[in-house]
C-alpha cells in the first residue's frame, strides 16, 4: 500500500509539474496568435476602405497656353471621386474622354470640379485649346 501511495504521489507531482509549464506555454502561444490575428485584420480592412472613401485631388494650373500637369498618369479606383482644383489665368474647358464624355468649363481664377469614372480603363483629361493631354486616369 505504501508503494501505491508513492506511485500516486509521484504521478501527482509529475502532473503538478506539467500543469505549471502548460499554462505558461498556452499563454505565450496565445499571445502571438492574438497579435497576428489583429495585425492581419487591420491591413485587410484599411485598403478596402481607403480607395472608396478617399478623395483624390489634383491641382491643374493654366498660365496662358501652358498647363501643369502635362500628361501625368494618375491611378484611381472605379467610382473614386477625383477633385480637380483648377487655377487659371483665363477661362477654358477640359474634356474627360470617359463613357459618357464629360466637359469641365472653368472660369478665370480658382475653381473645383469633381469627376467620377465608373468603368475601369485609361481615361484622358485634355484641353482642346491648346490641344494638350493633361492627365491619364488609370481606373482600376
């Protein structure tokens, strides 16, 4: 009977020794899993929200027959709003070669105009007087 008690107490001591390391291992193992799960969720959410919620803004400057930007390529998401701030020393008109086409008439001074492209592709924004391509909108 004494040997049975010793075997049981030795078994309990072994289980007691095992119990202490297991919670420590479980705690340390759970912490990295929780951290990586949180860090995985955050980047997934951010890129999904940014393109649709964020406005893209570009300033177009006209000084006589010179425009800036001149042929610049800009990436946009489908249905993302682009705000064109036009600073011009004379009135004019820009043409957005999308489907349907859009015309942007602007006066002398500073004005803001919003455009949205609802189909993927490359859309040119140009002036016909003088004949210049100001922007190429790469819509994805």
